[in-house]
């Protein structure tokens, strides 16, 4: 296949993890551990005093285990298929709960942990699972979000290339071009985003620095195709999230689109966003993958992190990489090229969709009052 574009994380893998544990673990686990520790630090949790039985870890992923399996099969073929070279660490590295499980090992968490397979909706689904567990009373603190190690695996590149959905450009910074007329696919990236979620009364009681409130969410299914999205179901998902939050489309200041850079995907979502917000003239729309590529299972949580600062600085970050907007992707108030300054930003709706027709939307709002 030759050289391909890859968005890679730059971070100190050993800041929160020993070299021995990193060798036994995975890249996705290492990213998750770093993000979880940073989230705890920034949330100002008194970690040593926290009851670890009341903490849970809920991380969304697109796929897991591919990296280790591919590497070990390669080694076998380089060594006359000597099965004794197969790593004794293969099973714990490749089980589906691995990234969340590695976080519990690192932090001594003895509450529940789930890694949620939700394709590229994984980051949003991780947040939703964390919020649900808090409402059910199963945990008091949820470490929730999403993670991806996708650029480390050959298979995902080959598969997207076979689909005609792998971004190509002589300038790697221009490979990810969602909504652009010349877009040609996905620029694959790794990444992670983990949030500390708490019930509002608990956060207020300890004086937590509150970034936002999760006030609405929805997950639904297209039930129509393996890869081609269904705009009607995406509209239903966004409206269901709005109903849960007791909001109307006109209450939303920013919609962050999933916008991957594929031909059919961007057109379908643009159609859905136009339909969902047809009655709102004040809602602005952006997308994030032009900045960072597609971080797969991390995308929903990571792109939300890129939009949350708007709740304080009132800046709508722009979609980038668009040389010429595809007319089929035109949306009222689509922010391109330069940030848009608003008088206020109180509500953000974050879209994240995936293969097999899984759709998700998460709504966050600026915290503005006291606990009920």
C-alpha cells in the first residue's frame, strides 16, 4: 500500500505506567491510562481517599485486538509458523474489555468496567454508559469516554482502501477534507478522551470544577445497511436527544458533525442536520475531523472535548480542509476556515455515527445553577 497518512498521539507513555506494565499491555490501554489519570488530576478528585468500589470505567472503542493479532501472525510467518512464539500476553491484550480493564489495574479501581464496542460512535456511547451508571446508582464516579489505536493496524487501512474510503493526499495535512467537493475518504488517527462524570449534587458538594452538564443523549440503529448511513434515523437520534434534554432545536448553539470525509457519509449527515434543525436559524454547525482526522472509537468523546471550550470563550471552532464546499453538504450557519464568535454558547449537540448503522448524539450544557 505504500505510505499512508496517520494521526498519532504524542504523550509520555511512562508518566503513569511502568515499562513492565506497558510491555504487557496495549497501545489503547496506554492511551486510556494516560487520559484517565489526567482526567482525575484535572477534576481535582481526592483519589487516595476515594472509595474505589464506587468508581467505574466505561470506554467506547471501534475495534480491539487487531494490532496484537496482526503483529503475532507476522512473527509466525517470519519464523516457520513456530507457535511457541505466540505471546502468553495475547489473550489479556485482545479481550474486548482490555482498555477499560487496563485502567482499573493502573488505578486500583474495583468497581465495574466495560469497554463498549460501538464502532465510531464509541466515544459518545462510553459517555452515555457512564451517565446511565450514575443515574442507576451503580457508581459515584464514572471515568467515561473513548479510545482508539487504529493507525497501528494494517487491516483497517486495507479495508478502507478496499471500500474506496481511505483519504489520499500528497500533503498529509490536507488528507482529511470532510464536506469538501474533492474529499476521498478517512484519515485514520489514534486518540483518547476520558472524562470524570459525577452526579451534580456530588460535584457541587466537593467544589468540583464543572466543565459542562450532560443533559441529553440518544442511541439508535439504522437497520438498513452495513456501511451506508440512513439520514432519517440520524434525525430521529438527534431529536430523541433533544427530547431527553427537554430542548428544542433552537436551543442548540453548536452542532458538531460526525463528518468523516467519505462521499456518502457527509452527504447523508448534512441532509440529516438540515432536516433536524430546519426550524432553527441560530444554530451553528462545525466539524472536527479536518483538524485531527478520524479517531474512530475516541471520536465522539475527543471531538466533544474540542467543543466544550466554546461554553466559556463562545468561539465556534471551524471546519477546515474545505477548498470547495460540496453543494450537497451545504448547511445554514456552517462554520468554515475561521472561528465564529457568538454572544453566548450554552448548548452543544455532538453527533457520532458508526458502521452497522449505530447513531449517537450527546448534548452538553453550560452549568448555570444550583443543585436541585
